[in-house]
C-alpha cells in the first residue's frame, strides 16, 4: 500500500511539474515529432514525449527543440506503449529461461506475467529480472498452479508446474505460503473441487491478490468467471456453451471421482477427449450468450496463436527462419527440424478447435468481453516475444480492431494488477515503457513487428542494442 501511495504521489508531482512548465532541468530523453498511439487516446500526430528517471514527464505538441540529454527524431514514426505478454512460463523449458529477457525486449515486450511454475525456480528466474539496473521486462508471477487432489502438471510425465489442493485446509495453507513468498497473483487450475475453488477465491480476496485460472472441470464456466479476474485459453468454456450444461457437468463430476486413481494429467486428457469437440459440435447460442454475460468483467486470454496454431502456423512466415537463428542453439536445432517437417507436409492438425476459438473470440468481442494478449511461451513453438505479435494478428482476425488488440496487450494487463493509472498509455506520469515503430499498427496490426527502438524503464535501446540482447 505504501508503494502504491509513493507511486501515485510521484505521478501527481510529475503532472504538476509538466503543467507548470517542466521540472526546471533537462529530460533524459525526448522523442520528437512522433505519432503517439495508445488504446485510451487513439492516435495523436506531431507529439514530443519527454522521459526522466524512468517516467514520462511531458507529452506536448511538437515545436521548439526539446531540452534533453538524448533526442530521437520520431518523424514518420509511431510510438506505442510497451507491450505485455500476459501468459508466460519462464521455467517451463530451462533452455529458454536465460534468453527470455533479451528476446522479449527485442520484440517490444516490456512486461510479462508468469502464469505458473514451481515456486523456487520461478523465484530464481525472477530475481535477476528484478535486480537493480537489469535490462529486462517487468515481471509479475503466480508461483505454482493451484490444482486439486490429482495434479495435472505433477512432474511425472509433465513439468512440475502444479501443487495439490485436495481439501480446503490445504488450499488455505498454500495460499498463505505463496502470499508470504511475494507472489503477485494466484492461478487456479482444472482439477480443483468447487469447495476448494471457493476457499482459494476467499483467501485471494482477503490478501488483495488477483485471480487467474482455467475453468475447473468440476464447475461450469458461468459460475467461475465472475469470481476471477482472468481466464486462460478459452479452456472448458465450450463445455458450458451447450443446451444441457448440467448434464455435461454431471458426467464430468462422475469421472472426476477417479476410482482407478489415474494421474491428473491422464484424467484431464480423458475429460477433454470426452467432451471438448463434442461440445463444440453441440454449441447452443442461447446458453453461450449466458456464459459470455458471466464473463463481462473477466479478462479472457485466448492464446489464439496456440489454439489456432494449425490455422495460422508460423513456419511459413518470411521472418521465421531469422527468428530461429536468435533462439538458444539446442532449441534452434530442434525447432528447425520440426519446421522442415511441417514444410514437407508433416501431420496435419485438426482445425476444429482453432476455428472454434476464433469464432468464440468474435462472439466475446461482440459481447464486450475484455481480452488480454498472451501466448503460453515457450510452449507449442511460441518463441518469446515473437509470438505476441502473432497473437495480436489473430485477435484482429477474430474481430478486434488493431487498437483493441493493442488494448489487450497494454491497458488490460495493467488493469488486472491495478496499475492502469501507471502503465498502458502514453501520458505524463506513466512509466516510460515505449516501443517506436517505423509503420502504423492501426493500418495493419502486423506493423507492431516494425520495431526501431524500445524504451524500458526509461532506458532507450535502439535496434542495434536490441539485436545485441539476442545475439
């Protein structure tokens, strides 16, 4: 709370200083005569942005030369807020962990949300990113997935991302431990019971921790959405977009009793196989409208670039081979082989769920449901940083405007953490996380890839410096 008041006071002081003609000293950085674009204010041409001590200290019409230690000519350029990847796993694949910070920044990602991993490795990965002077994105983390008695990611045949919460008492103890460790939010997973779900929500609310998650298989999506602040992958929403949702739920609950004691991962997979595609085929418009109404204030992170990988695979993109060269050597070799296999006509992916995901995002957009842009990197050929731009592309393909896609990668993630007064727009008093583009993203969302420079925590990194972070 003290940190919040300190930041708010700083923002007020900066705003007052700008209104009274400045701080009386030169800024660290000025970006002159640039077109500013953010999701709150739209496009503003011919602007100069001043940065000092990591904050935006002035936004004004371009005119006289700015008084700044470093001046960038923004003529013909477009300045957007630093982007978020709202679904990241820093520790999922250890081959990526050390390279992630540079890969993110080189693609304009200045903030990330780690959505699940074993606590100690996550803390170890976060520490260098948060160290004083680190050239790294801002990072927010949840620690382990809060799963049920049977844990999907239990470390047996899947990475050990989750921990068990077989009963309410264990759930409360786990939340207390994670809160003590300093997590920024909590993530509920698919195998929890309704009773454990309720306890986790109570504990999170009591501690002021935002809640993220998947819809538990023991519950209906409409009963989950109003109690959490974000949901991932559109996962299990299809099972509530059917005419007899209670009947489908009863079948799942019967199988969740798990008399044979199969693993959490296998149990979840069996339920997905049983109901996911049949539910898509059994889509009921009126039932789904009720589900979407329940999601009115819940940020949806659809990870379309994962769900719809078969619809828009990355392997044929002109810049994919160049991207592969920037990855850790072992990953480059593995992904290059997979790329060649796909180009030679490897196994075709079923497109049903990918096309359904695009359809559902379109329905959500029409209903006014908010979105967050996340990729699940590094899972499923999600190269850190690079994949976020594919996500923006697919959000637009699903029906969002380019400006709304930018909102999903700037303002909405900040709102999840209650930071929308500090981040997500280009205004006096906001943090100086910025991306300078050579082309207009409102004309074509793929222009978010046209990155000339990034400002992270007030520090300017030109294209040469950005390239140096990944080579």
